C-alpha cells in the first residue's frame, strides 16, 4: 500500500514520494511563546506526532524540525507579568511548552530552533532577497515586493489584485504595494502594539517596549518580520527544499503564503513539496483561541482527562477536520479509550494465562487481527485517516472480547498477534499507553512527584522554607528538576 496525502498547495490527493527514498524532512510551524499552549495547539502537535510516527512505521528516517517564535510583540506585552524582559517571558513559556510536549507523549523533534538564535540566518536571507530585487529597504525597514513573484497566492488560491493590505496601517506609506510584507522592521516594538496585547499585571506598554530585543543589521537596528523567521529556520535545518510542511489552517494566508514567496525567491527552488494543514478546534462554534479567551490549556486538559483520553479525542477525527471540544465529545473519547484499553488488557491477560495453548487455533480471531491490521494501514495511508484507524482498533478490541468470552481455552498465537497489533498500532503509531510496561510506573511516579510538590507548597505557605528547600533538593537527587514560576512549580523527570 502506498501513502497518499492531500496537498494544500495543489488541492489534490497525491502519492507521497519524498525527495530521498528512505528519508523524510518535516517542518511544523511552532508556537509564539507568549501564552500557555491550549488544546488546539496540542491537537496540531499530536497529529504531527502521528504523521511522524506513521512515516517511521513505513520505514522512513524522519528529520523533524519545529520552531519556537520567541520574538514578538505579544511576548513583550507580558513583560513584568511573567518575566523581566522579552527573553525571560519567552523562556518561561518555552519551558512550559516542552513540559506539555513530554506529558502528551510526543516524539521529540530533532531540532527546536528559536528565532532569537537565528538572527544571522534571517538577515542573510533578507540580504539575498534585496540583492536579487525581490525586496527593498524603506525608512530602515525591508519589505518583500509581492509583484516580483508571479506565483504569489498559489497556496491560498488568491489573486494579487484581490488582496488587502498586509501589516500595520502605519507601514503603508513605506510600501510600494499594499500587500507587500515586512522582512525586517526598523527600531524596536511600538508601545501601541504592546498595549493591544497587554495582560493585567504586566508592565506599562512604554516600559515593556523598552525591554524588547533588537539587533543590528545592514539597514540599522531592528527586529525580524514574522514570516521570514520560519523560512530562515526551516531552510537552515532542513535545506532549501524539504518534504512536508505542517501548520494550522489559520496560517495558510498570509504566513505560509509569504513563506513560499520569500523562500522560493531566495533559493530559486521549491520550498516545501507537500503542505498539510490541521483544522481548528471549536468551542461553541468559534475557533479556540488565546486571543478570544475561550481556551482550555493543554496542561489543564491533561490533568482533567489524562493523556490517553486527550489523544483519543484528537485522533478520533482526521487532522484536517474542525473538531468540537465539549463535554460530550470528551465523554465519547473517554468511552473509546476505555474500550480500547479493556480490549488490550483482556488480550494480554488471556495470552499470559495458563489457559492459552499453542495448538488451539481460532481462525476467526486470527483473520480479524490480520484484517484489522491491513485496514489500519489502509486508513493511515489514506491521508493519515486516524478516524478510520481508530475505528479499526476498536474492532480489534471487539474481536478479542468475542474470543475470550466464547472460549474457556485460548488461542495463544492469535492473542499474541492481537497484543502485537495493539502495541504497534495503538502504542507505537498512535502514542497511546498500550504496550508500555513502565506506563503505570511513570504515571505513579508523576502522581507521587505532584504529591511531594503539594506538600512543599504547604511548607512554603506556612513559612517553612528550609523544609521546602530540602524537599526540592531531595527530588533533585532522585532526578526530578523543579522550577518555580508565577503559575506555580513545574518539574521535569530526567
């Protein structure tokens, strides 16, 4: 069976053929480090994680790069609330992202580049565009000239003449065309832009803006534009052309469109060969969004529902769909996970029992295992159709129940094949905790760490700081690194 994907760039379902026979390069537009990750972000992470896992299941070596945007006026708007300057705020939320990623059982990317460490790459790409005539300097800023790229609009299927102005209104006098976009912005951050995103408890906009980062460039002191960052980071770590670019559907325009324009003009080649866009999680018929305030943080969702239920919720719809986050849909996910877990547990218990025999054969069970494995592979090769693949795993659970309920003696070989299928497909591919012998121990360890941290917080609240410090030091000796923040302590098990 051959993998086919729906490529946003062409709008077609295409056979997936990477540039190299045995290797896939994958880039995900990461988050801006200005707010906690919410359920919508976690869904994009999880589907990208399963894309990564499925490609490895097919035998590919995957090089996975995912950035953190740590330079942005939204970050500056939280100066004084969670950090003394832009860099500290970014570090605070980056640490939270990494913690949630590990809690979600995501495979690690090969690289997590940050904008602040790639300024030289950004400046070099902007210089290339200016020298080639695709960009121009104006009042210390640099803009990409959209009229120089004949294919502008090919990702979002828009015509240049129909586009509205991009960027801030105060940029219009500096630009040749209203749709031109900034590659480099002169000076620092405008306090008015900070004021638009300021949170209660943050520093006044003028004071926060003074603590924003700036860098020297051939055009003077300034900051990079939003779109150029992903182009510079992705090509730095994956090469001028890579296989797969994943992003949320809300980034098709202008962000991804502008990535293509500036990257292909800078290199003269194709930027990304396949574009996959994840849908938006809905809450009461609106997109879950930090700006709308209708979000549940990923951390809170993990604590309330557990990782397996949350991943089951995400994977019960195809990546391109817009699922609804509600009590009803989470209850459905919990029921699916319970069915799947019970099917796996019964298969393991029967397989390991004294009533499982080598020469007893249940043709129906063995056929069901083979058919469900084939069906799972067919679903995943059909544009990563996790919805159908999840249904297949539930069918496998039903086949196990039918065998165990129908016999007093069991088919060891058939059950072993079922256990292997659960562990390979549900565990290795879907990232669920089936087949993780240490999974229960890990969850118990995490619960115990949380208990110790609760005790430590009680000690601190009553002024017993020496005792609190002793608990932290003891956790460190056991390999648990504790970090105190404004939102409470976080930890990482080394």
